[in-house]
C-alpha cells in the first residue's frame, strides 16, 4: 500500500495535541508527522515529502529570544518559498507574521482574549469560506498587524486581525478551531490564573460558549480544510 501523504505538525509542549484538526486530517487520509522543536526535534529543510504544514499555538511569545522560537520563524520561509499549504494557529500565526516582517505585540489597553469572542469575515474571507462562525475560541494576550503581502480574512473587536492569507496557500488564524472538550477542560484548569486577566471570561462561560458555538466552528473548519488541503486522494 502507498504511504499516506504527511502533514508536518509543529507543537510547543510535551503534552500538546493537534486536537480535532489532527483527527479531521487523519480522516481525510493524511498521516501526521509531529515535531516539537522546543524539545529538540528538527524541522525539514524542504517540504518535498509533506503535503503541508501546521504550526500550532503555545504559551510562549513569538517575540521570545529562545533559539527554537527564532528557528521556527525562520523555517516558515520554507513552505512560503515552496508554496506548500501552511497554517499557523495563534502563536503559529504570529510566527508567520514575524517571518513576513510584521509586528506582534500586546493589546494597547492590556486586554486578553480568553474564551469566546465575535468574529467578522471580510469579503476576502468570504471568498475562501462562505460560512464563518460568529464566535470563536481564543486564548491569547498578543495580536499581530497585517504585514506586506498578506490580506485580512476576518476581524475581531478587541484584537482586530484574526485571520490572514499570504499568497494562495499560507494562512494564519488567531483562534482555536482545533479545540476538543478534553483540551478545554485542560486549558481552563492548568491556565486558571489567566482567567482573571482583563477581558478574559470566567471558566463557566467557556463551556457555555462551546455548547452554543462549537458546531459552527466545526463546520467552518471542515470547509476551510476543503480549500486548504482537500483530501489525500484529491
């Protein structure tokens, strides 16, 4: 049997998971090649053996001086140059922006987005996926500007820039469509101290929001994956 095409998955903690996004890619026929540069895993010099790449979120900042952070930011030049499908989620999106020469910084008023917050697609965003969720799950205190060569796909209230596209195949999203119920429990337990930050929502609101908005998030992710990577047999 032929080997399934691989998606490179970059995670930032030992216990991190690609969550629902990983499950959906596997069901589409892809294999996941999981790397954790923070733990010493190397990144490939080329994506010639991969169908695409995803850089997930993490508790660190794209502005941190750690060597692995700089390595990941520099490495994003590989999928951009090869025009391979690339997706950056939260920290991964901020790393994409840094690779493009943009800025990542905290909210000017000290606000955080931790919980469910409104999302408004632009015309460009609607041309990619016509059905966007009205509320999305967030967990961040920094945002990004729109660097040269990128276009805004969706906007928020507290942090305006929520989704961008670069060229045909590279995307960055600030929100977490990969979140599973188990991840929600884990994040709101281990990160409970952050729920008291300005703008953050209390724990019970996270679970209420999931019950209200997760179905539309799942639909959006399924439609986005159709555009971004399709299926292994496509």
